[in-house]
């Protein structure tokens, strides 16, 4: 009679201890593998600030030109204009190739729906096909 009570009391005492033993900080992922740190990228050195050129005759500061201004002065040709853009010509719907049955006869209303696939619109069935001349032929 006392055995089940002792067993349940022992389990109640051991249950929190086993749970606490399982809870803990996870191991570091680098504990079992070597770590290779990437090389730091070198930062470019700042360019020294150059003083603005002084006009020797008047003693005043000359205007500083940026690289964009010198690029504009180097351009000698204006942009060539070809007039307003022309709209692309309208394309009509793509002409459907002919679809042939297994015996080489044209199937009216049949369409190619994807490469090597044909839909017979009268029956609603899809067929595998192979390229044949100017269209598709249903596989025998």
C-alpha cells in the first residue's frame, strides 16, 4: 500500500530535476568546428582637401570646377534627334498550324495548345502530337 505512494512521490521529486537537466544553454555551434573569420575589407583613405586655386593677378579665389562640368565641356557633339518615335506595327493573331489525325487527315477545329499537345475542340480531348510538315500530327 505504501509502495505506490512512495513511487509516485519519488517520481514527483525526480520529474522537475530531469526537466531542469534538459533545459540549459545550447552548445556553441563553433565548439566542434574550426572558425575562419573573413578578412576585414580595407577602408579607402580619405582624399586630402586641396585649397581652391587663387588667381595670381587679383588675389581672389578662382571658381572650382567639378568633374561633371568638365565632362560637359568635353562633349563636342549634341544629342542627335531622329524625330518622334515610331509605333511598332500591329501584329495579327498567330496563324494556327494544321492538325492532322493518325492517318494524315486534317482535323477541323483542332488547335495546338502547347509544344507537342493538341486540343480537339469538338470532343474536348487533348492528344500528344509530333511535328509534321506545316502542323502537328497526333501520335499513333
